[in-house]
């Protein structure tokens, strides 16, 4: 497989990991308050930080092999993942115009990465 494609796939995977982290952040937010202990011992928050941190490390590795101006827009696929995960796991609703926005994001990513 071509290196360029592998880097694109790695960055897309980073977006997936980051979106997973965001879902855990949302779940963690239900259990936090002004007490710092509620933050420090919140396992959902820790899982979210793990996924988000792993995504960041892998993205830095990918940047070694590609241009930021090309790779960073691929991170925008996280909007797609967050939307799908929010609908699936959190029961959030998404009207038609929001789905249209996601289609525009996909089109934009396609244009930038060509």
C-alpha cells in the first residue's frame, strides 16, 4: 500500500479515536461538579483522555510523513464520527440540515486532500 494512503488512513483513525474520546467526555460530564475529586476519579473522563491522547500522539507521528495543510482537514472527519456516535450511543437527534452540513464537510475534505 502506498505510504500516502497509509498516512491518510492513520489520520482518519486519529479522528475516530478523538471522536471516541469526545463521547467519553460527554458521558463523564454527567458525573462531574465543582469538586476536583469528581474529575480526578472519573473513569469515563480518564478513558476519554486516553483516546484523545492516543489520537494526538498518532497524529504527530503522521505529521512526520505528510503536510499539515493536507492531513489536518482529515481530522474534520471527527465531526462525522461524533455525529454518528452521538446519535447511536447518546440518542441525540439530528435534523436534515445537520446531515447536509456533514455532506459538505465530506466534500470539503475530498477537495482539500486531492
